[in-house]
C-alpha cells in the first residue's frame, strides 16, 4: 500500500529467511570479519581479471544464502541484483551462472535497498513466493573504472572512501509464519537530489542531502518519530557524509542520537585501516546489512532498523563532461517479530 508520497507499507511482511556474504582480504582484516560467510586472501579470487572476481563474490553470497536457508536455486522465482561496473556485467554474468529469472538493477551504492524494496513489493503482492536479491562491489575493478587503477598509486584526499570488496544477498519469501522472523515492513523510494558537488573524491558529501531527504520523507509518510527504530543506518556516507547528514536531520528538527545513527562505511573497517573517510561501494551496505546487522537482529540486539542505502549516480563519462553528481537514497524498514 502506498502511504504518503513515496513509501510502501508491506501488509504481508515478506520474510528474510536467510542471508549470505562474501568479502576480500581487506575486509578480512576489518571489524566485521566474523560476520562474513566467505573471505578471500587475495583480490583475484582464482580469476584472471578483477571483474571476473567481482562476479565470484556475488555468486558466493547467493550460494551462501541459499545453502543456509536450505533452498535450491530452482525454487527461486526471481533474482534482483546489481553492481557498479559497466552495464552491471559482473552481476549479469552471475545471473547467467544462477539461471534464475533476473532483474538487473543499477542504483550505484543504493542498489542493495533498491533490490530489497522491489523484492519486498513483489512478494507482498503475490508476484512470487521466493526471491533472492543482493549487491556487490570490488575495490580494484571499481577503482580502475571510476578513478585510477590501484597499480598507479594515485594519492587520494581525506574525503575519499575505500570501495568495499564484498557482496551480500538475502532470500525473501512469503512465509506466513512470522513468529520470531525478520521481515520487511516498509520502503521509501528516494528521489534524485543534486546540490552541485562534482568532486568524485567526496561521494559522502554529495550523497548526504539525498540520505537526509529520504529519512525525513520516510518518517513523515509514516508519521513516525525516529525513536521507533533501534538503529538508523546509512549505506556508505563515510565520516564526511554522515556528519553532514546528521546536521541536516538536526536542522529539520529530528531527534536522532549519535548512537542511533550509524553508517555501514564506518562500521566495516578498523580505525587503523587506511580508508580515508570510510568504506563505500554497492557491496558496502549489502555485506554489512546482510551479514553483521541481520546477525545482530537474529540475536535480539536490534528489533527495528531502518537501512538507508545511498548512491552517487555518476559515470566516468559524466565526470569527464564536468557534470555534477546526482544522488539517491532508498530506505527499507526491517523488523523482527
């Protein structure tokens, strides 16, 4: 049901039955290493290109989610997923491997919640019984496309962020037994916001207004106070973007505590890892939410969280043509009954 201007409420509460994650060597040194199902000790992952390794990440995350839920891929009606690389080829090639009817998504780093929102909508309105959705990114593949190949050794400013080598996936079902289950209850679809930032090394600052806009819209549409949620977590704003978003929310009169407002890009790495402003990439929110945060919800640490995945909708071509960076954020409410 559409509520307010841009929020869906899921009266049938689609169930997140199982989840899986995979990560790279840098993530294996981070704070959330124990929450990954698969970790690699090198960026090549047995492949002859970083893009092929990227494909492997998503395949592994989906296989882990299916295995933990005791699902066969033939039971899954649809796969919704995406990434950052040209024409989302790593994801499309993973879909070739999975042989599941496929929706390819591009929302940049907001893809994880774009997929979860659409999968929830499909399940809620009986368009499918079982859907898998996920997102992924690979540091070396993304750096090569959007900035400089890592071998170049280009110096980055403090505002830059480190693209996560990781993937996360969940299996969503129409299970009618909700007792003790983790479910999706609503989703707010963001609109594109562009305040004129053109620096690709300041993604957090560019995405902050979109994140604030979606959070405010979500709470207004549902007439909710921020305290409804145990945790409001953004996708990959990093230090600059998170601080800016928090300030924008304060200016809007929202009472959100620092402890309640977190960011996946700040959760995934240790303080001594050289990630400048924090983590980023489509696999950032996917691996943190579909690993660490869902594990915490299963343990009872959180009962209600709002995940706001943020995306910078630029391309190498738009940057070369000196375009500013349009940004978006999609939010999904996840609750445990």
